[in-house]
């Protein structure tokens, strides 16, 4: 199984950091076909109808989805600390779901290095799948748009879609 991961951040108020994850069989052609039929998707720029269609498509495809969030972004030590905590919790679930490939949306080289440190330390502690191959890809990777939709839906007013999809939602604390 392969997992695609993206994040969403709300920097106003107390701040919220969300990591969205979509797990799939890498050979599932139905996913590729569905993504090709739709126009490119970015949750923050999509209209309400496009957001609902993307979430409904994932529900119909019966994909395993999960979201990890931390409230109180600034009191927790900022975005990187929040990301580390969310990724660590996600990696534990990926172990249970037999995921051995992980694709994260690339941010900046330095930030991707922080992700690698988090993954390697979790593997060494027995808190991540082993073996686990991981890589970063640009936003243009269409399957990352599904993880973007999960993260964006939890951060905004679309959480009810995630519940109807059976999304695993976990709050992470510092």
C-alpha cells in the first residue's frame, strides 16, 4: 500500500495544523481514471462544488483516509513541531495499515529534511512501518490532491464529508 500526505494550516486565532493522508493500492487504475476525468484540484482554490465532488469521489473509491491535527499551533512550538507530532502519529497508523511507500508533498529542501529525520527516528523507535520507502513530490502529483482535500476538509467546514467517508481523525497534543 502507498500513502499520500499533504498539510493544511490555519494561522489565525490559536492556529491549527492538519496532516491529511490517503492510503491506496498503487495499482488501482480507477483512482488514476477518476483523477484524469476531473480538473486539477487544490482545496484552498476550489469552489464548494469541486470540493464536494473530490470528497465524494474518494468516498466512492472507498479509499482509507486519515487526518491528524493539532490545535494551539503557536503554543505547541510552531508549524514544524506540529508537523512532527502529526507525522509521528500518522506513521503509527501506517504501520497498522501495511503501508510501505509514503509520498509527501514537497515543501522546501530543509523542511523535507526535517520530515526525513522524523521518519527515520520513528522507524528506529519501532513507531513506523519498516521497511518504508519515502519520497517528496511537487503539488502537480495528482494523487496528492486527495490528501490536500482531506487536510483542507478537516481545517474548514467540510468535516461532515470526512465523517461520512469513515476518515480516521486524530487530535495530536504536544
